[in-house]
């Protein structure tokens, strides 16, 4: 196979890493919403914690994105 | 094909151009479009805060309530996460927050340069936070600061395992802090550029009916710009929030 082709296939595979971040953020905010539904008065605290968790989950997806961009453009 | 791609690479917008070439001792310290943008950001933040608070009205006007809102936002965040001892660090966190927020938002202006999309800039900011956290921790606790790396309540035999892990995660902080901001901004701008390219190519592909196909990505990009403005704010908030959390670790240990 040509190197160019392998590069694009690699970038496509790399972008699967973002799937994990998407699932993670979905789980975090899903659970946060469920928590708020059970105890609306704790909404502020729950969302504060959820955002911190989402930030860390998002970072992993961003790592995959950086890898993909480096593969495509550098 | 490869040439055409190189010409319209979505990463072109992050290119640093020299405005005033400058060399000191073999190091390139030219005045670039990035430095110009940073100057504009600092000038804008200073103007915003000084002029909006000039009147000091009892009932705030439009600009004054914006300034008060941003003040109370950061002050509340510090108070919640660090407590009353965090007051001392308000200038640091507020400066970081306003700088990151304004450079993110100004980066959204078409053809403007996004300062925070470069890891060189965000890593410098993150190192500033990192060094401050270490300095504050050592000044406050001295040798006791090493307790930060040993979570309370773990059995003694686990300490040699946990200690290196905690050190590594501590050292990774500036990397993750800077990479998150830079990559989030870069990804957003690349996405905008790619979708903007769709407008052109779909418009050209449907030229026989007046380029009507370009309307679909045009609507999409309008929504995306709204999302990007939200992300610009969110990333500034996260940067300031993580700074306060790291400061809290150094001040209160755990």
C-alpha cells in the first residue's frame, strides 16, 4: 500500500479515540442529570463536579484528535 | 491534488508571521502577529475594566455590571474552591481568566489570530500556574508539602507505589492544562475552516441551480460559530477553575 493511503487510514483509526471521550462525557452528564432529578437542590454542586469530570474525559478525546491532526497535516 | 490541499490547509490560519524581525543573541524574538494580538488583548482587558468601573455608580450601568459580573464570577469560584485564603490569589486567577477569555473570543473574529491556539502560549500560562502552586505550597508548608503526594488514609505499604504515581500526575498538570486549551481552540477553528470550505465546494458543485447547495453548510456554520463562542468561554472557565483547584491543593493539602 502507498504511504499516503496508510496515513489516511491511520488518521481514521485514530479518530476512534474520540468515541471514548464522547461516551464518557455522555455518561457523566447523563448521571449528573439523573442526580439533579433526584435532588434538585444539589444542582450547583453536582454540575460543578460533572464539569470537572467532563474536562478530564474530554482531554482524552483531544489527545486522539491531536494525533489525528498530526498524522494528516504534519 | 496535494498542492491544492497544501494551499488551503485549515492549519494555515495558525501560521505565525513576523511583523518586526528582531534578533537578540541568536534568538528570534521578532514582534509577530501573535504578540500583536496579545498586546491587543491586554489593552482591551485593561480598557474594559478601567473604563467600565470609572463611574463607580451605585446602580451599575451596562458595562459596569459586566465588569462586576466577571469579578464576582472569579471571586465566587475562588471562594468555593479555596476558601477565604484564596483572596490573595484573586489577581492571578482573574488575570489568567480574562486573558484567556479575551484571546479566545477575539480569535473568533474573522481573520483574527487566535493566541491561545498555540501550545507555546498556553504552556507558558500553565507553567506560570504550576510554578506558583509549587512556590505557594513550599512557602506555606515547607517540607510538609510532600504530603500532597500521599493521599490520606492509605495503608503504609502502598505509599511507595502511590508516591511515584502522584508525582507523575502532578508533573503532567501543566501539560494537560496547556494542551486542553490549545487543542480545543485549534480543533474548533479547524472545524470552522473545514465547514467553510464545504460552503464553497457545495456551492460550486450545485452551480447549475445557482449554488443553492451551499446554503446547508452555511446554516450549519452559523450554529457552529455559536458553539465555538460557548467553547471559548468554557475553556477560559476551565482554565481558571483548574488553577483554583491546583491552588487549593497547595494551600490546604488534603
